[in-house]
């Protein structure tokens, strides 16, 4: 069976939050286009998130719902290209090694599909699991935690794969690490909270702490 490598995006492959970068990118684009409605909506949604009226999930859904109305594919491709300037070099090196070993490599992230799909294509991933935008918030399911592992199990069954390597930065992915008990789990620049949670577990992992 072909081996599977799973790579997270924010904080792992990408050094930081892609959603925060998208917000900045969208504001700049909207000012250039004099799109007052989008500017006001983005500012309002950001304020609601900052003061705790909206959850991160609700704010992300609102942001993507608006941007997928006013952005075209080229806009999201350009944003994806802008992310390549801040990729983690160690993760890229591991990804290159796994590709040379003929692994099936999937980008698996809670970030939005709209820019993750073109980014995955640019970086020659074999597959991309991300969060699709839905019209209704009730139907909005983030690709994270157990949802992430459910989709990966379906991929494993369909493609006849065996999970071998996981790269992530966050304890949200504990179900994924548990799924890969016999393989290599690489934790990238973890927070003290994530490191502490992992050390209290009986899971196998190693930490890398630099993008150089």
C-alpha cells in the first residue's frame, strides 16, 4: 500500500494565519476597487469577532461568504501565490523527501477551500481537504479535528493508503495523531499549551521549532 503524508496549513506549512492574511489582502483589494460595501462588511465582521459576539467559525463563514461573491478565481489564485513567500522551509524539505519516497501527500486544513485548492495545486499536493463555504451557517462544517480524520479515512479507503506521517502545529489534531500511532508525527512550532497536552499523552511525536 502507498504511504500517506498529511500536512496542516496554518502554523505548519504556512508560518502564521492564512485567514488573517486573507483579511488584509481583501481590504487592500477592496480599497483599490472602491468596494465600500465589502470594506464595511469586513470591518463590521472583524469587530463582532474581536468583541466576542461572533465565534471564529461564524466570522470565517461571513468573511468567505462575502469574498466568494466579490472575488473571482484569479483573486484567490493571486492570494494563494502570495502565501508562498511565507512557507516553512523545514516542512517543505520534509514534503520533498516524502514525495521522493513516493508518498501520497494531502493538504488537510480547516482553512477555506477557495484558496487552499489553488495553493495545493501550486505545491503539487496529491489532494486537498479544506473547508467549503456554504450559504447557510448551519451547513458550514470546518475540516478540523474529527471531521478531518473522517475525510482522511475515506481517502485512505478509496486510494488504498496507509497513514505514515503527520505534520501539524496544534492539539486540535490529536485525533489525527492518534490515528497515526505507528507512524511519524511532527509537531511544528507548537504553543506551550499544545506541547503540554502532547507530553501528557502516550502519543509518539517529535517537535521542530524553526522554519529556517
